[in-house]
């Protein structure tokens, strides 16, 4: 048997780490949710399509992360950023010279191409709509830094990791567009926007210096920025409640409110008290990610409870 050089394994691990896999929940959660809604309301679930949707979504997300790191490094914001956290501040792989910028750019294009290739497959077996969603996701991902500099990055993230993912996953299973996945995607969109929002607060000085004028830069590292963050979080639970009241979401989705006292309120309190102090803000960043993750999972569980307990 031929001997495999250990560096090959190290390189694969290194590149996988460079894609920031710990953030892949941002795309996994809406795909799982959309697929679950298809099962509940249309009684369909195709495992192969589900897996391909996950692979395609993760590939697009990985390509987005790599492109974001490349363009932030080239602009200088990641180089001058002195307030790096485990959740924000850019890539150590470029900042420390572990990877070359052009290699990261090529890797980004490869990942985006994989995602688009799966979209192309879905176009032939299901419909052109899915390729369109893939193209939108790839373009928004690759040009995110430019979009963010125009003050549209938060909206782009919310739309791509909310409605586009949830509706796309639902469409993969059903070949239909429906109001329920759209309504269910709203809290997910608000939550991922909140994640991006609070992660931009420590980046304020560096981003402002290079002209990356996202909305936090425009508002300033101020109480106003924190109040918008609070508004995003509270709107999540309002949107779920309204969805239930108007019968778009099953009553069992109330289970998702567990995350309000468990994670969300704690994160809001920490952000309010410590938005000027990066080190003290880190727990709020983590709690916001946990709110997104578990609210999405509990919404999914709410739909599945409706299917397996109440509807059968």
C-alpha cells in the first residue's frame, strides 16, 4: 500500500478550517427547516435532494467566507483590526501568512462553482428556479464586501440565509413555492442578521478606516446600533407569534420561545452594557449564535411535532 504523506491530511484540515465551518449552521438550519416544512405540509422528503441541497448550500457558504476573507485582507481591514474575537475580525490564515491571498480567492471560486453545479443539476431535474437561487447566492457571497460597503450587506445576508435557503430547500422537495416557508424564514433571516450585526460592532474601527461602510459603521459604535440589535432579536419572537396567530405556523412552534430567556435576553443585556468593550461583548456574540441555532432547531421541531403528534 502506498504511503500517504501526512502533510496532505494537514492541508485538507487547514483548508477546511479556513472555510470557517463553525459558522455553517447559518446555512444548515434554514435548509433543515425548509425540508421539514415540505415533509409536514406536502408529505414528501427525498433524502438525496436533501443531502445535495446541504452540500450545495455549504459550498456556497464556504465560498462566501473565503471571498470575504480575501477582500477584507486586500482592503486592509483585517490587517489593521486590533479587536479580533472568536466570532469576528477576519482570517488568521491570511493575516499570519499561513495561506496566500490568491490561493484563497481560487478556493472561493471552486467552492462557489461546486454550489452552482448542484444548482445546475437541480435545474435539470426539478426546475430553473433553483439555479437562479444559486446564482443569487453565489453573486451575493462573492461580492459581499462591496455590497456591505454600500450599506446593503445586512439585508443581503438576511435574505440569502433566510427566505432563499428556506424556500429553496422547500422547493427542492416539492417543486412548489408556498407562503408557509416564507413566513417561517422571517425569524431565521432576522436572527442571522442579528448575528452579523453584533459581529460588526468590534470591527467598527477597522471597517470605518478602510471605507467598509456597513450599517454599524454608519450608526457608529453607539447605543443606536445596540438598539437596532435589540429590535432584530425582539422581532424574531414577534414574527413567530404573528405566524402562529394567523395560522401560518403550527401552535407547537411556540416551543422556540424557550430561547428568549435562555439565550436572547442574556445576549441583549450583555450587548447593552458592554458594546464599547470588545472582550466583554464576546459572550453576547456567542449567545446570538446560540439563539439562531436553537431557535431554528426548535422551529423545525415545532413543525415535526405538528406532523408526528398532532396531525397524524
